[in-house]
């Protein structure tokens, strides 16, 4: 024989009958293998899930706010990884996504999962094997069984009521059979009488058939020695757990094979042979009416009534049955409890009283004798051996409550009274102790003549509860005072109405009382016509902050509200939050603050700021032209052959001042563009950042010959930027470093290649930027120190640096310490995003 080839384990895994899924133990639990059974169970395809994160393929149902499948499954997978042992989960509700071809959405499913780690020889987790069983049908069946059990309990009383009626009707049926037999015997007397009898019999038959089929109890007819099922009404078919077409026309013990050998054959044979009815009470029977054919034990009350033919021979049996399984089980449980009652009564009473801290009394009304347990004696301050009677009990009651207690006891013992006693009263304070509160519950037991023979009851120390109630009332009063003292409007309620509101709340909306305000939120919305302060549109019910809070979403929103009495609009900042009790949302609370004045002030400030910034832009633009003329004139004078030598110094000073003013105006223009124009304009094109940086360093060296500037780099610095703007950025950073560092220390420019990004660092030594100024360093008109620098400008240089970096989709950061000095870091993408031109 040729050697056997090794098995294809992948094929075996994928075609195994169990639903399996394999994930790798990374952060996303990426899926790498799946069996065909799992794909069928989850309505997915191998191509659609392999290589994807576990919870991207199988997310929670977004329509189910209580879904916890993802959280629970992730926790189980992490436990399996941590413990390196299988982790079996409880049954999980985890809905699956239906394919779009089947209508999309999610389908409710229940699963029994187990997660098993696959370990390497070194005990490292290589894979996570996820196996599930679809138990959706079992869960749904359990629900149906619970519903059926409730319906069965509701029908039991009805079944008991109609049993007597059915027996009576069975007797009527027997009488009808007798009439039919008499009609048959008299058929030879007259053809007319025979026809009449036949018509009467047909009507009786139809009536009987209708009665059988509509009867609320189970009825069937078995004919002949084989007990052919001639008729079975719906109630009987339901009792058997069969459909009519499964049983009609078939022998009884062939249609219900599980009933064979349970004694019913002998009972039916006896009725057929003797014609004597059989009445069975609570007879057990095993029927295959569970799902899957499982045998269920049940109990029935039934009657086998013989039916006779025209010759008076018994040829059929009428069966009338009712299911009393629940009654039998209930009685058995009751009997079992009764049988155990004497044995466990004292133990149960002891455990109950200890758990509830109850004291127990037993009083003989005829003699006044009392029996108290230890807890009750301690509650009333009596020693264990001290005698107790009714006067002793009254002496231990607080004097202010004694008459009322005595009156209530007398009412309970009075003839014709219900015999119940329930009262809260105080005990007489003991020496060096405070008074205690007692809650007493009792019941009078009477003999056949109504005379009280026993008075049993319990007593519970409720002192702490009474104190807590007083404290609660005090806190409620304090809370009401606090709420009323809040200057803002406060509302508490639910969707059906406002239950609590302070005076500012009523005044804000124009209501005269809480009763007028306490109406459905939808009605309030229609009356107030709330609008959005952002765009003025009318708020829908779902957009109302109060309704959002009721749905579990805390919301802060500015709303335009109209005063009901004055018709005046106001802007209100509404902060609403849900009120929870455990996991349930029972309402919402909202605080409304009138911000109309603040909104008006903000609008005025914004308009003033816009005017100021536009004014700066206009002034900066208009000043540029005369300054350009000054610069041109000065430069022409300096180049003129007629230049007077002693004017050179003054002309150069004019040129330097004009250039400085030009830089300041340029900064103002860039500031205005950054604040009003959507950003500083750039024109990206191919450029080399190293060349730009070298040019900037050279220009700074010319203006600062006494200072040392160093440039270092590593990598490729070709990209697409606006070279003029980057030169402006680097020049501002370099000038800033020179201005705020000692003359003896160098300024470093460091370039780094970061792949898709490039990095420029400008470093200087000296005193660090104060920590309180560091977060504000890029704001306009800010300086690194309060004193500024003699050659510094308007304080816009770093703001413009930040705006240029943002226009290139980059960022700029700063760090400054005593040990390292100050470093500005600029990160720039090598290529700007598509379409970035002009303003960014």
C-alpha cells in the first residue's frame, strides 16, 4: 500500500461541524481562521472577516443601549490570555449583523461561548480559539415556557369550574344516547317516527360535535377494540402535544406510543367490555409533548364514558380529561411543606427573627400572661428571668403613648374586629438611656365561637429609622431652602411634568405657580416656543435639553425663551442632566441662567474687536506706501554721486528706522490676515529647507556680526513649501533667539529629516521663559519677558511663526528650562495636502 499522506488540517478545521473562530492575541484580536459552521451561524463570509479586528466584524447592536456583548467577550479573551487557560462565559446576548441582501440590521441571538488559548512549547499564547453554541432557540423556548406556565395557572381555576359542568354534560350525552337507542327500537312502529328520530339524531350529532370541538376541556372518542381516534377536539390535541392530522383515524396507542404500558389499555378494555364508566382522578401519565420528543410527566382528571350502538352494545368510549399537573405539584409542595412545618418551624422562626432583629411575644388574652423572647426583653429593659404579664408590658410603654397602645390592644381583642394590631410607640426610657421607638405587629387567634384564645406578634426596634426620617425631613427642608435661594432657575421633573421649581424658575418663564408649570414637557415646549440661540430654529421635542437629559444625555445649550406674560425673548443657558436611581433614569434636573446681557456684551466686544483689527489692517496698509517712498528716497540719496559724506550716517539711520517700521507694518498685516482672513496666505512650490535656513543664518550674521550662529543638519530637506514664508518664520525665530540670549552664547539651528516630516529647532541659552508666560507665548502682543527688548517689534513675531506653520499644516512648540535654555521646534509635513494654496 502507498504511504498515507498527512491530513490537511486546515481543511479539517474549516469543515469541522463545530463553530470555531481563531484570533491572534494582538490589541484588536485580528481574525485569522474560521470554520464553515461559524460562518453559517453568524451569516458571514470568510473573505469578509479574515484579517479584520474581531469587534469591527462583530460590533454591539447600536439599536440596543443595553448591549454588553463586546465588553464581556473582550474581557473573556483577555482573561484567557492572562491565565493561559480556557475561559467559559455565561450565556450572552450578542446580536449579529444580517447581510444587506437579507435586509440588513441586526438579528437577536444568544450564545454560549468558550475561549481557549493555544500555547507554544514555551507557554506563549499563539492564538485564541473562540468556540460558540447558538442557544437562541433554547432561550426563546424558555421564555415561551414561562409564558405558558402563567397561562396555565390562569386557566387552572377555569378548568376546575367547568369540570362539574362537563360531567353534567356527559350525563346529558348519556341521556341523549339513551334517547337515540329508544328511537332506534321504535323505528319499526312508524316510518314517520323513524325519519323524525333520524333527523333528531342528526341534530343531536351535530350539536354534540359542535359541543366537543368548542368545549374548553379536552374531549375525544375512541371506537372499537383498537381504540381508533374518531374525534379529538383542539383541547385534547393540545393536551397530547399533537396536531389533529397526526392522531385522527389512528389507533390511540399507535398515535401516542409513549402511553402504551401505562395502564390505560386495561382501563379502556374494561369500559368497552363492561359498559361501566371509569372516573380517574389525578392519574399520572408520561407524554412525549416536549420539544424534540422528550417525555413529560403529567397528571389528569378524566372520565371514560361508554357509547353504545343501536343494539345497545358498547362500541366506543368518550374521554373527557383535564390537566391537573400544576394542581398536583402545588398540593404536593403544600403537603411537603406541611409535613416539614413542625420540624422546621422553630428554626425558621429563629433565623427570621435573628435576621430581621425581631422580638416575639405570645399572649394569653384570658389570663393576660405573656411570653417574651430574649430580644423583646432586652428591648423593653427586662432581665431574662423576670416574670412578664400585660400590666408589666404597659408599664414599660412611654407614658405619653400608653393609653393609645392600651386602646389599640382592646380594639384588636374586641368581638367582631379583624384581630390585627399594628402600631409604632415609644418605650419608657431606662436609666442613662434615651427613649426607643418600637414597631409592633400582631394578630389575634380565635376559637370556633369567636373568643380570642391567643395573641401573637413581633416587635422591631425602629429608633434609627425614626431618627433617619427626622433627619430626612430636616434635609428636605434644607434642600428646599437651598433650591429657593439659588438665583438661577431650577427645574426637576420628568417627561410628564415639572415636579419641583424655585421662584426664579417661575419668574423666568412667566408662570404664577408650580401647579401651572407642572405639565407635560411637550405642552410646555409648544407654549414657550423655544428656539436655538445658535441659528434660531424652533427646537423639536428631541432637541430640548430637558428631554435629552431624560434620555440619558447631559446637555448644556443656549436657548432663546419667550416670557409668557411680556412676550420678551431672552437667551438662556440651560444645563440639564439625568436623575438616576441605580441604572434607571427617573427624571431630569435643569438649571437655566439668563445670559441675555452677557450675549449682548459679547456681541459688542466681538464687534469692537473686529473693528479694531480691521482698523489695524487699514492703517498698516495705508502706512506701507509712504514708508516705501521714504525707503526709495533714502536709498537713492545713498547711491547718489552728490551725496554729502557727513549725511551718510543720518541717512543710514533713517533707512534702518524705515526698514524697522516696514517690518512692524508687515507684522500687523500678517496679524490681521491671521485673525480676519482665515490664515496667512502661502504659495507652496518645490524648495529646499536647508538652503532657506542657510540664507536666513547668513542674513542674521550680517546684522549681528558680534554673535555666533551655528547650523547643523542630517538628511534630505527637499519638499514643497512657500520659501519666502519659511524664511520669515526662521528669521523671526532667529531674531527672537538673538534678542533674548546673552551675546557670549551661540544660537543653534538644527535640521532633522523625519521622513514624511522635517523638523527645525532654534536654540538659545540664557534665562528661561517664565512658566506663567510659557502657555501664552504664541498669543499676539506677547513677549518672552515683561521688559521686552530694545530691538524687538510689536510682539507679533511668534504669533506669525505659529500662523505660518499652521498654513503649512505644521505646528510649532516651545520648551524652556534653566539647564537647557529655550528651544523652539517647528514640525512641517514635507508636502502640503492637495489643494492647499493661498489661505489655509
